[in-house]
C-alpha cells in the first residue's frame, strides 16, 4: 500500500477533539476582542475620510463617522454579557 493511502486510512478526529478546538478558537477570539476592541473600517480602510468627487475637499466616512475604526462583533457580545451580568448582580 502506498504511504499516502496508509496515512489517510485511519479514523479522523473524534467529536471531543472538534469541540475542544472550537472552544479554544472561541476563547482566543474573545481574548483578542478584549485586547483589541476596534478594527479598521471596511469602507474607508481605517482612514476615516474620502476625497470628494471634485477632488478639492474631504468628506467623512458614513460608516465609521470619520473615526476610521469600528467596534468588533465579539467585543459587542463581550460587553452585552458583562452588562447583563452586572445588571443581574445589582437586582438581587
């Protein structure tokens, strides 16, 4: 049997391995969102402004309102969970 067939004929990773990998990826992304909460705006590529069609003036990006950065989705989720937890602690 050729070596490539022999190496690929075994059983693949089980469900526990996939769940562990998914959990590690999720935790890694949440840590990334806590450290770096903002990402560059996709529309203006982080510049925050565009050159007007006349070529003489600048206008601000509509999506990021001229900041050049947008809050990551994971950071929004993190903040929502944190605020919900704080709200529930205060209402006991």
